[in-house]
């Protein structure tokens, strides 16, 4: 028995084949928008890949849906709904257009008459094209949802689904999309949205060296540790963080003081705007909240900040005293090793500059020499102790602002 010849089929046009190959090569997608139907001028046409239009188009309107064939991953199904008040002609040919207005696929269909409601037989007609692509991932549906129709079956099924979900209880793992940040609607919140909202820290970061804050620090608890010089944290360089309103970083000092300093172009605010810096003593903490990409507000602070920062002090062998008007007095004591030593840090950086620094060396409590030091290096809190004798003590005092 001879095989029955195939009469009804759909093919990509030459233009459609080229666009499909390009989309697959570039990892992009063809955006299908419209379907056209025609009557073939009274004759069932044979789909021709070289055509750029239907034989006799009767209607062209946006697609209602475009989906992957569940039985064949390489096939896509395009669907259009023709309402009751359109018709009065036969349907013998179909065409699929993309966003550029090009006919990308053409096919034929068993002859179907689409009546008009005024003719006494109203019918909503669903027209489908099944199209073989190199990959279903290379096609997308691009339509204005306000101009497409839904079948009664679709509406009934979704109404039924909504009814079933009312008061439903789920078991197992149910995944939902994560709403956008700061969404205040009645959408279901995923666990990602709950964590992002601040119920818990995004992560825990141990800081054992001075550095600038980065985008990776957003939402973290910064744990300041170490046993040597104070840790210095700088606000991010302008434009590097891309912080958004409400982003927060929490800093807790464990064993060493932590100095938080703004950089040029950044601003640190508390009860006063643009404070020059903050020292977080061991056992103290604060939270930084982004006002803009370069402006940060301090909240939930246990450190001495704002107006009180003018009088903050570290009463230790190496310490400092903030003076009214913004001046900063610092001192430090160091002992050289057997190999001598060259650099030593004051407790804080001078935010703007050092106006003067002097030091005295002693050996077995006898004054060895008095040295006046260059203020340039001290601006960053670093004192150059070149030439200090081995096994001596060195005391330095500096003033700046």
C-alpha cells in the first residue's frame, strides 16, 4: 500500500531560515508577533519557502500564544484566536511574522470557513501553526497583551485553578519568584526576599587588615579583630559600590579600635553632616545605611560620634584626644627591637593633615636625643623612626586636624 502523501504542512521561509540560523549562532531569539490567514484565492496553496507574503491575506493580527510542543522540544506552537465578529471567508493558508515585519514561516491548513456572527453562525476560531525550529530556545513571543484574546477554555481553567488555590495547603517545597527589593505589595515572599529584608545578615566577614568597604560587604556583619595597629576602614570610592537606598553594613570591633574614614567625594553623617571620621572602640558597634551611592548615615551606634566625637579620647600608652574645633592630639610609645625599627603607627590617621610632630629617644631612662620628624608621613598616622638606637624607647607626640 502506497504511503499517503503529506498535504498540509508548515515550513520556514528563506528569510525565516536565515534568522533562525543567526539566532542560534548568536544565542538570541526571533521575536514572533503576528499571524496572518488567507484564502489562497480559492485554491489550497503549497507552502513555498521563497514567498514573502500570503497568496491572498484576509486577516493579520497579534499572536495569542507561542509555546514549546511538550512532545517535541524542537517544535513550537503558535496560536491566534479569531473572534465571532470577524470572518465571512475561507481559511486555507497561514503565515507567521516577526517583529521586523518579515514573513518567517508559511503553511496551509484544511479548508475551513470562518462565518460572521451576522450570517447566523457565530464561532470563535482558534488557528494554530506547528513549526519545526533548530531550537525552541531561539523564538520568543512579543505581543501587546491588551490586544490579544483568551479562549473560554483558558479562562475556565484559570478560574478553576484560582478556586482550587483558595485556602489550599501545600506540602513539600513550593518555589515562588522573588519580589523586587522594597516591594510593599501583597505578593508571596520567597526566603531570598525575607533574608534580603534584613531578618538576618547576608554574611559574616572577619576583618584583620585595613581596607576599603566594597559591594560584597553590603548586608554583612564586619567583625574587626587583630592585636596590633588599629584597623582602618574607608568608605568606598565614589561610583565603585553602586549602593542603593537602605543598603546597610554593620561593623563590630572585637579586640582593636576601628577607625572609619570617608574618602574624597564621600560623606559620613550622624547628628552632624560630614563628620571627619569615627573610632569604634572594642565592644562598640555601628550600622551604616546608604542614603546615596556616596552618602552614608550612621544608626544604632554605641560609639562616641557626632558632636561627642570632638571630645573622644583613647587613654592608653599610645592614645589620642580629640579637641574642640576639630584638632586631634596623638601620642605613642614604642620600643625598638635588637635590629632597630623604622615605622610605627599613631592610633589614628589625621583626616586632613599633621601640623607638627616631635619625638624623644631614651636608653635606660636617660634622654638620648630629641628628634623633630617630617609631618608628611604622619598624615597617615605613620611615624618614620629611622636612626633610633637599638633597645631604646621612643615617645612621639603629634597634633593635626
